[in-house]
């Protein structure tokens, strides 16, 4: 059979491994026009049919629609242009599938109800802009009108959680919990009270040195952790040396003198800010962003508050 021989659909099917039905459908769609017809009206195809079928099959396997293929074959657009567009579309599909997989894994780990699973899926598929907007709305409502300082607000906005393209179940779970938390009216009110109290109790000299503040936080964690590990009751006399050391550190940091009045003031500040959910906020942000969470302060503050109340 030479190159000028016309072939029927059946012959093309045998040579390519495609079904007659598929070839006929593509021919009807215009991507494989017949070269001629038999007297009985059957379609016949010329030498380029095998090449066109090979290209059509490749592009269809890659998800390119027949209309785009027809434009490629008609030289209206190049293969590279079509490939770029479809690669971008596949990126979106892949991200969607990755999110669905992560949501399903998170739901399985939670033992979620159908309602919870629907909520998880809705929150997880928010765009980056929508997620950023949700967090910024929380920041604006909670800290709006308070003199917390531009650096503090910039730090909050810089830490907006960015769910990766292929999140783990833990990251999806953390994002869903975080999204629910920042929309909780009670949580928002509590954080605002703590922020307002901090602004109101700020010394005229301004904010304490952040390095010194971190050192004090580390001291508080270490001393209270050791006391808790040793079974020291915060209300006991055995707790007094630990309490005195920590309170002295707070006094130095705030530029105040330790004494009964200062301890009452410190207890009030700790009680106002002792909402463990604020620490949970930062823990969830770290998980979503794939960063190690900061050491927990809540157990230390709880022990310290108990010791101050008993003193």
C-alpha cells in the first residue's frame, strides 16, 4: 500500500489501535476531515490522517479540548501556546485535588460529621486573598483604634497564614480551626480587652526591650516547668522562691519596684491576658505556615497566677 492510497475508518482503527467510534467522532468534530468518499458515501482518508490522529490522540490525552486541537491543526495557534494554557489549567485542577485529599485526611483524623466536613472543605478552598482578608478583618476589628504600635500590627499582618499548594492534613486542620477561631466573637472581644489593658498599663518610657522580654519569658517557662515537674503547689511556701525570682524579673522589665502593689498590678495584667486561645492562634499560624510553634506559655502563666493569688 503506497502513500497515495486512501484508507477507510476501519483501516485507520487497525493501524492506530483507536476505535472506529472514536475516529468517526473526531472526524465529525472536524479535526480529521475525510479526503474523499466512496460511491456509497463512506469516508476515506489520505496520507496525513495517521499523523493527524497521532497528534489528536496526544493532545486529547493531555486534556486539550477538540476545539483547541482544531485551531492547532488549522495553524491558528501554536502547540506551545495551547500547552501553556492547559498546563496552567492543570495546575489549578491539581491544587484542587490536593486540597480535597488534605480535607478528606483531616476529616478522617477528626472523625468529622458531614456538616463539619462541608465547613472544612469550604474554608480550605478559600483563595489566598480570601484567607488574607479573613485574618486582616480579625486584626482590624480587634486592634482598630488601639495604640498598639505600627510594628506590632505589621508583625501580625506579616504572619498571615499561607496554606501551601499541597497542604498536609494537619495544615488543613489547623487552618480550619484558625478560621473558626478568628471569627469567634468572644475570642475577638477577649483579645481586644487584653490589648487595651496592655496599652493602658504601658509605661511612659514605652515598650520594654524585646530581647529582655524574651529572656524573661524563657525564665518563666523554665522555673515554672521545673516547679511543676517537682510537684510544687503554686499556693505552697515551697513556691515562694520561684515566685519571688519571677516577679523580680517582671519588675526590672517594667521599670517598677517589687512590692504588694506591684504584685497586685502584675496579677491583674496576667489575668486579663490569660486566654490560652491567643497562644493557640499563634500555634495554628505556625502549623499552617509549616514553622515550628513557639514554646507554650499558658501552663507557666497558669502556675504563676496561682502563686500570685496565694501570696
